[in-house]
C-alpha cells in the first residue's frame, strides 16, 4: 500500500525515524519536528490534511495529541522498552556509569524491570516515573533531581526538554528509539491504517429528495467525492464511501451542504445509509430518508446498522430552547437528558458567563476531554458558541471559552 506518514517529534529524532520509515516500500514521511513536546497537538492540527497516519517518536507527544482530540487518522508511537532500553544500558556501561543506580522517566516500572531482568541486571536501586496525564517536563526534571540527591548515578530520560534542562547539572542520558522499535511501531501503524482504509471504503448511499429540482446538488456531491444519479421521481441517488462522508460531516456530526441547498430549495430531505454492501446501504438510506421527512422540510439523517439514526442537520428554525423537549435535543447531540439538565444548571449558576472545558469538567465531574467533546457537539447544534480563548497557565494550548445557550 502507498501511504504518507506524519512523523512528529523533537528535531534530532524526526529525521532518523522518518528515514527508517521510508525504507518500507510505498511509505513516504513528512518530517514535523517541534521545539517542545507541548507543540505536538498544534502540529497535528496544522498538518492533518496532508498525512494518512501519524507516527510519534515517543509516548509523550502521542498522548498530548490524543488527549487534545486532534487525531483523526491512525496513530501510534515508538516504544522505548526492549531493544531501545537494552541499547541504552550497554552505552551507559561502556561510558562507565553504574546502570543499577539510575532514575528513568516515562517508562513504567514493570517495563524497566522486565527489560533489565532479561539482561541479568538488578533493579532494586532503579527508580522510574511512568508518564501519566497531567505530568509535565518540570515534574520530570524535579523527579530526576530528587533521585540524584538520593544517590542515582545517572538520569535516563525519554523527553527532549528534560534532557535540555538537566544536561548541564547532572549526568543525563537521552533515550533514542532503536531502528527495531521504529520498524515494530511502523508495522503496527500500517496494519491499523490498512484496517482503517478498508473501513473507509464501506459503501455510503444517500437518497436526496428535492421536489423543485436538483439545482446545486451535483456540485455538492462532487465536493463529497461521490456520484449522482436519478433514483426516481424527485429523489436522487448519491454514491460515495465512508471516508469522504465522515470527513464532510465532521465525524458524522453535521452536514453543511444541507444548509447551502436549503438556501435554494424549500424542501431538502437527505438520508444516508452506511453498509457493508450496496443493498444494505440502500435499505439504511431509505430508512434515513423516511426519518428526515419526519424531522422537517430541510433535514439530513444518517442511518447505521443496529437501528442507529443520527440527525446530521436540520435547518428548520427551532422554537425557544425552553419549549423544546430535552429528549429531542439529547437525541440530536448524542448526550443524555440528565447531562443536558446538569449543563443547563451550570449555565444558570454562572449567569450566562462563558466557561472553559476545564470548568465544565469540574462541574460535571468528568474528564476534560469528555467535557470538550460535549461542548463541541453543543456548538455544532447551535447550543454553545465560542467567545475567545483563556490561557491555561501551563505550556499547553489556551483553553477555549464557550457560552452555553442551552
């Protein structure tokens, strides 16, 4: 298969990892380096349309990008255990360091113990700091300094910014991925990408009902990467695949083409079906179109296997929120009624002032990425609006401010 992989990591690792990737036939690599690991999410966002998969040079930038929810393509990271750690131990021994007295970050104690045991090295005086969500480079630097005072002979780090901070004050060794580890991660990534490509190739059929003609529909379907044919009467058949439909609907959450078509037509009802065969996709598209007709004069619905229907878009002017059934809103945005009630309470509590995803997470007792996903869905449904950004107080990206209109 031919694939473009985005390699993300610090300057001194990206070229080497990318070169190892390009040894694989059909693989080309985009070298995307950073000065600090906190820049990884922004790099992914900026280049998302240029790659088909992501390979991170370590778990830290990968985790930061995953938690920021910017990974829309297959992604993995190079593991530093096994061959990488053994290679580092050999180099440290040759340099005269006592590898039985080290502090090591990012890797778990179990991974370090297993690797050292295979090499016949004791681990009773080896101290590790596994990477976890919320851990930053300052925390890691402080860990190594504590272990140095406690008798550690050398600090072993997987993080470039930590190496830069420590290299002038204590013995520190920077772990770099071995070629074997890179090839192992690449094989996993190619299998994942191949599976994703097969999934994206699922058939997506759409039935679009436009009683007053098909003006503008052909152009919209072409932008969707599909083809258009007459299905019968005032209904048209749209043929595409899962991948382009997923991208055009922002992950099956909206359908901007409906709003544009509604500017030209009084009635625009579209039903998409996603199936493993043309027959299955057509049956689901019929069900979706039937549902769209019940929703309103301008509506789009996606039907999936397992009796799942998603209202992608409806341009029918909604009544005031206070008069709308929360059950309808819940179905529209994919959140539960109790969650919407709690969000409404939060809005009243702050008097309509904008909130960050962190504040919503604290109020609802959920993870921040869950709160961010909720706010994104509400924004797409017109029930939340972005009002600006607020510095997070850390090296990470600023927090977005949202005003709830629920």
